[in-house]
C-alpha cells in the first residue's frame, strides 16, 4: 500500500521528469501488475526522494524497507516467468498449467531463514494458489497427452485422475472419429477352411481333393483400450524432436508424426491443445477494441468489428504470409528468367554451330568442285 501511494502521488504531481524512467502504476486488470510496479519501484528506489521533496508522502517512502522489497521481488520472479509462459499466443500452453502451478506451490514452502514478511506472503500465496487456481479435466488431459509429462512426476497426486480422464475421453472420442482411424485397433485373424467340404465324392472330382485349402480372413477386434496402454508404455525419443528455449517440444508436430500409431489420441490432441491456458489473448484483444470503436465510429456493425479485430490480432501473421508469397513469386520469376536466358543462350550456340557446320560443308563442296 505504501508503494502504491507513493507511485500515485508521483504520477499525479508530474514529478516523473526528475527520474531516469517513468514509474509504473498498479492496475487490477493487468497480469503481474503488482510485480511490475514493485520491480520498477526497487530500481528507482534511491531516485524517488528527489520527486518527493516538500511532500507529505516522504513519510510513506521512509516506511518501505528496501531489503524486504528486494526479497519480495526475488521471490516473485518465478510467478512472472509462469505468467509469461502461460500467456504465449503462438504455441499450445495448456499442458504447462499443472507443472508450473506445482512449481509455484513448491516455491511457497517455508524455509528457516525466511523473514516474517516473506512467511506471510508465502502462506497467503500457497492458500491462494490452491483455492483460486483449480485443476480441471482439460488440464489433466493436456498434461498426460504430452510425452514428457505423461508419467505425472511433476504432480503425483494427479496421475490417477489424469489416467481416468484419458480413458473417459478416449472412449468418447472413439465413437465420433472416422472409422479409417480405428484400423489400427483391428487385426486380421486367419481361419483355414478345408476344401474337402466343397467337393463331392465323384471320381471326376479327384483332382479337386488336392486343391489348397481356402483361407478365410476374419476381423478380430483387439482390446479397445489398447491404444492407451501403448501410449503410456511408449518410449519417447528425445533426440528426434526440436526443443525451444524452455526445453519443450513442438507438441502439435509430435502428434502429427504419431497420428498413424495413435490415431484417436492424435485427433484428441488437436482439440485439447487448441485451448489456451490463460485469457490474456482475449483481454489484449478486448483492450485493443477501444481503438476500433470510438466516438467517430459508432455505426460499425458487429461483423465489421470482428473483422477489424481479427486483422489487428493476426496482422503479423498476415505480413509473414504476404512476404513468403512475394518471396516465392520472386524466386519463381528469377528461375523463369534464368531458364529463358539459358534457353536463349542454348539456341544462340546451336545456331552458331549450324552456321559453322554449313560453312564447313560449303568449303568441302568447293574443294570437291575444284578437284
């Protein structure tokens, strides 16, 4: 509260020009807003008195312990990293919820050298994480569908629940996918049928007694949950996939390559990994909508607003697609030009050879005539 009061006063009194950078105010609608404010405050801590001269808020400033502030900022660093990871827009994030949540809970374990302020903060956040951040079946399913988290070593208490959810969703999804995807669950059982039953005892059918036995192929359905057992026992080859900076793999690429081995899980993964772990994407889009609907543009239709927001959100992606298309078109034109120039050079060289051969023939004919 003391930090918020000082920051609000500095912003209202227009004293920020005396500082090396602007102070960051707290916002209820911004993720990790408190951490951003405290990090900024700790960085400007020794510069702030110059902005509080002749102010009653100097008393609030003196009540702030710099050592405790540094400890709090250091303790909250993992929380900021978790928020950044779960706010990713270009890759799936739902599978990160359980392991990252457990990481934060583990960081709230009390230690012997913790100060009273840190102890109070850890107790509050541990209780808040358990009560305000519940684990859903979607979280469990996304976690167990990741080959590096399927053993649930990050949260052993969730292992049995995750397997039960996996089996339940597998059976539901099995009934709606294409029958072609279930071919791996069907094996061929060969039944040998003797040909003697189709022959008669007449003497003119003696040869037919020595025909090969007829082979009848019968479809035999395996264990309907065989794909689950195969996946849980699947040995993941870590050297086969590309990792990002966090050590995670491209989970969508993994299931694309395993769709023939695990067809139902591959289809299920497309659905579950499309769910974002947080609503920061929606909130950012909602915040940007205020720049679309203004006083001078009050008659925009709902469809037009959706189109404008879509373009605004996917502007960078559209630029990349346009640049790639232009690059391909340039390469195509250059290759066509090169091919045309090569063909022209070839025709010119060919014409020169023909002219040379013709001149040699004329010369030979002249020699024959002279002879």
